[in-house]
C-alpha cells in the first residue's frame, strides 16, 4: 500500500515543478514588459525634450503665449489711442405744447487729429445746427465745441475746441486691411459709458450700406465701408476703429439693428483728404465728378441685362438728374445710362467705388474716364471741380 502512495507522489512531482517553472516565466515576462515600459517612457521623454528644444515650446504653451501676446497688444493699442478719444454731447432747447421749456440731448464720440483742438466725428453726430455741443476728454475736461466743417458726400464732420498740446491719434492705412484682422472699437457707449473698449475682427471690407439716423429720419448711402464684429453701440458713432498697432483705420458709423455684432466703419483713408484740407485750408475741399450712380453688382447686372458685372451705372430720376448740370461729367459728355468702368488706371469694383477713387484726386486734376455706352467702350477726359 505504501509503495503505491510513494509511486503516485513521484508521478505528481514533475507536474508541480512544471507549474512552478511556468509561474517563473510569467514573473519574468512581467518584469521584462515593465522594464520595456520604463525604457519607452524615458525614450519618449528624451524625444519630447528634443522636440521642445528644437521648437522652443509645445503647442499648449504656444497657444497660451499667443493669447497673452494678443491681449497685451490690445491693451497697448488702447493705451496709445485712448487719450485722444473724446465724448461729444449735444443739447437742444425745446418748448413743449404747453410752453414749458426743456432740452433734448444727443451723444457721440470723436478723436483728436490735431494738438490744437481739431476733432473728427460723424456728420450725423452733429447734424442739428441749432444744438450746442460739448466735448469731454478722456481726463474728464469739458470744452465747448464749434462745428468746423462737414463733408457733403460722407458721414464725416469736424469740431474745434479751444485747447492746445492735446494728445493726437495716429492714422493708419485702411487700404492694407485684411478680413480676419483683429481690431478694437472705442467710444461713448449709450452716451454714458465713456471710452468703452470692445474687441473683434474685420468681418468684411468694401461693403455698401444705407445708413439711417433714427433721431432725424435721414439716411445716407455709404460705400466701401468696413464691417466688424467689434461691438458698436449707440453713442459710439464717430469713434475710432483701431488696429493692434494702435493706429486708427476706421471711423465707427453704423450698426445693423437686424443682426448681432454687425457694425460698420468709414475707412480712414476716405477721411484723410478731408483731414488735410481742414488743417491746411480750414474747410473741406473735395473734388467732384458730378454724377449720381448705382454701384453695379452681378445681380444688378443680370437683372438689367448689363454687359459688365462691375462699374458705376449713371442713373437719374424725375426729381434728380443722373448728370448734374454744369458739372465736369456734363462737360465731358457723360449721359444717363452710361457705365463708368475706370477712373484713370483705377478699375471700379466692389472694393473700390467711384466716389472713393475720385476722393484720391485733387480739385483741378485732369482725369481719364473709361465708360460703356450702348455696348461700346469709350473714353473721355474731365477736369475735376470743387464739390459744393
């Protein structure tokens, strides 16, 4: 009996030893796997450190750095322009139905363009000739203001205050703007939040809009304006649209009340001729061609069977002639229905309107006009005169 038990024990030993060996292999495999993991991590760290040393920083650090840099640029731009931004208030004496005296107030924004107190703003901000206007600087000083000049063809006006050694804004170049470029708007929001700062981007350039003033019921067609999503509120009109270099590239002028974050600004290059004229001559001297026109779009060209998709279609109505009597256009032989395609070497397009091209010239300049009449290309020459 004992011999049988001993024999069974001998047969069982190899099985136990085999399992022990297998367990040893498992432990060894786990150890090797663990060591490979450690080596891989160390190798990966070296690769990352090498990448970081070559690229300077990782993606997360770069993103944070970019955000901080852009925020710093906005802050620097505001610090540079802010001192030249002013708030404008207008007050008009009123008498109600019962003879009670009162007053109505309006508000807007402007910015200083000459150290001796010349300020640019929107025409609709100072449209009431019977109002008295005051200017408040960023330091809180109040000055009485007089209307110095008003542009007859743009929403631009100039005020003058009796002051000197004022901080002057730097004017940029609006012709070099790019869609998506970061900008800052500064203004007297709602007439009570002076020098409010909002930030955004340029949403589009070369827009044509019909801007209306609800207080006066008037409206004005504006061409080649800048569209931005930087918040522009009532009271911001006439304030600066600024690039991150702290240069003014636009004059905030209107918002689309049917949308959200859709505002418009007049390109500063459009105003530069006025600025130079007012500083040197004391008034706006602007060249005039003397036509009323409709900017041609692809849709307008298709619906009216026009031969070109761009240009300026001279158009008159019963109450308004397309070509003004005695104007350079009339003297050059232009007529209703003509399509002006080029002024000099400048082609009229969605981003470059007829009026913006004419504004680049001076009174007395002789300019070649290319136009289409009855499907035929023609040219003529005009001598620009001063706009009334």
